């Protein structure tokens, strides 16, 4: 099934985060999650499997930081192609092992981690080139659609969207918004309504919000987006508010409390529900049950 068709038909369930899952399995803090695609592929497959067993419609590749600009910081700049291709293969392998052939594979594209000119040194050309390289590798390896995610800069999100559309695949664009008394904004000051209008005009198949907030706040962010676009909305809030306990970051939310807000999220206008940092496969399992009961 095509992701665009499915989003128009019913509430779709996406999966949850990989970074925090990999850390649970021993990925050292500060090391990019993409290193395990090459070094410990079985661990990545195991996380895909744990999500697949929870029952979502979509799983994503572990490629949040797999663009040349970000990978170069870790000496992996020459392995962009290999990492993105293998990431899609690992997701497909997990689908094969669980027999869930109907599951859709999202190729995940995150930010470069650098600031565009004039705020920083990154040129638009360099960013577009890096996003194009990653998008093409994900598409050629067989991703079903691309999801530009966790963006905070509108310019950078638009460059990634342009690169992703160049593959011919459907593209979803999600930004990381927080709530203030003035509305929903990214860290860089991009207003959610303005962002979704822009992405719709520029050819996105759906828009979304991910990371940054817990699910209660995501309900308000989705409302702010819903009034400004006719596109499907994908909502992927964090698994609670991170708190520091004895030097480690803990997300205290339970799958039950998270899922109790899912009906409100759908009422607000979300067409798809998934999760971000701190959520676990157990959260997705309950979301699948909750959505199925509707
Ligand atoms: Zn996140």
C-alpha cells in the first residue's frame, strides 16, 4: 500500500525512536546511531523487529544523521552510500523475519546539524548536495517514501524536501515544534502554520511534527497545523519529558499515559501517530491497540 493512499484512508501508526533504543543496547553516548548499521547490524535489526512485533504500519530506517555533512564529523563521510543502502536492507530483513510484508519502509532524513549561511558556514548548495546524495541512496535501496524529520530551519527543511522530491518518491516533512503562549514554533522561530503551508505549496505529500514535546503539547501543535493545511498530519511526540536522574536522561512517561492522549491527538486532526525520543516499542504496541479500537 502506498503511504499517501493509506494516510487518506485511516489513522496510520508509525514506529518509535532508534537512538534511545540503541543506547539501551549499549551504544555509547556521543556515538552516532548510524555506526551500528555497519558494525552491529543485528542490533539494528533487533530494534526493527521489536517495533514490527508491536504492529505499526510504518517503520523507518536508522538514518537520521546519515548525510555527508553530519557523518563527516565522525570520519564516516565516505560511507554515506553504504550506510543508507544497508539501513534500508536491515529494515527489509526485519520485515522478512517477522513476515510483515505489508509494512511500509520510511527513509528517514534528519538535519545536517550545521547552520545555513548567514547564521553559519553551510551554503545552500552544500546542504542540497548532501540531502540529494542521501535521498538518492535511500530511494535506490528501496525505501517506499522519504520523511524529512526533526527540522528546525525552514530553509534547511525546504532544501531537504527539494532533494527528496527529486527521487520521485512521496515526501513527508516534519519539524520539531515547541509550544509558547504565541503558538507552535521551532527552536529557530519557524511558526507551524506557516511551515505547513509552505511544505504543501512545495510538493510535500504530508506534514508532521516530531520530537521536542510530550503528547499533551503535541495535541495543541496538531491543532495549530490542522487549520492551515489540507495535507495529512503525522504526529510523533516524545515519550514524556526528559529528566535527569543520577546523571542519566530518563523519560518517565508510561505507555498507558502516552496512549491515553492518542484519541485527543486524532480529534485534533492527526492522520498518523508515532513516537520520538524516550518512547519504546511498548508504547507503539498500545497505540496500535488504541487506534484499532476506534
Ligand atoms: Zn526525538
